[in-house]
C-alpha cells in the first residue's frame, strides 16, 4: 500500500514541477500561445488534484500505527497545492487575464517614460523572485521524491534479503523433517522386527511347553502300566 502512495507522490512532484515551470513561462509568450499554455496548466492542476485525492484514499487504507507520517506529508502536499493554485490565479489576474492591447491602452504613451519602465522592472523582478521560489519548491519536492524512491528501494532490498533468509530456514526445516521421517520409518521397522521375534519366541516356548507336558504324561502312562 505504501508503495502505491509513494508512486503517486513521485508523480505529484513531477507534475507540480512542470506546472511551476509553465506558469513562469506564461508572461513571456505571445497571446495565442499564452492562452493555450493557460489551458494546459489548468488541465495539469486538475490532474494534480486527482492525484491528491488518490493519495488521500491510499492514506486512509494504511494501518493506523503507520498513518501519521503519511498524513503529515499529505498536509504538506495540500498546502503546496493551495499555494500553487493561488500563484496561478494571481498570475492570471495580473499577467494572463489582460491582452497585450489592453495593457498598451492602459499604459498609453506614458509607457515609454522612465517611471513606467521602473514600475515594469519592479514587477518583472517580483515575478522572477516568485518563479525562483516556485522552482526551488519544485526542486525540493523532486529531491524528496528521489530520497523516498531510494529509501523504498533499500526497504525492498531488505525485504528480499529477509525473504531469502526465511526461505533458507524453511528449507532447512523441511530437510530436518525428512530426516525425522526417515528415522521414524527406520525405528518403526526395527520395532516391527522386534515384535515379530518376540511373538516367534513366545510361540516356540508354547510349543516347547506342550512337548514337555506330552513327554511327561507319556512317561507317567508307561510307568503306571509297568506296575
């Protein structure tokens, strides 16, 4: 179960990194490409929400004693998702919702003035800082996903080693059982032979007793007749 969660987790990290990268590219695109990129980002955001739902279902099926760690990670991913959606909505309001014509109309000829250029530079600087922060968060998520994959591989190797040891123990136990069965069969044959010899000896003793009794009776009969 935890392996399914970690698979969804890695997919979520890759998907959110792609979304962050695309959001940062939107302001620099032409209007047609910008509209297509916005639609693509919205679709990927929906996929990310579906991944979160799958991960939430997986966490609910994890045993209570192991659920705490995964619940904490889910809260962190939901916060990241909320921040990503907020950034995207803000980007749409400030950069995407307006076309280039509307922006030119608002700025007018004053757009060439030094004051407007300074404002534009400040906006671009703030935008670059936001993109840098989002890229850093995505990088941290990818590193965390890679670390989880490494830990999962190590756990898998340990489980395989334990299974190999258990298999060896089971094989040795089977060999001991076979030896025990063989010893029991040999002992059974020995006991059967001993019982057979005991019965034969008793039969011989009975026959010998009968012969002795007959001999004694015959001797007594001849002795009586002689007198």
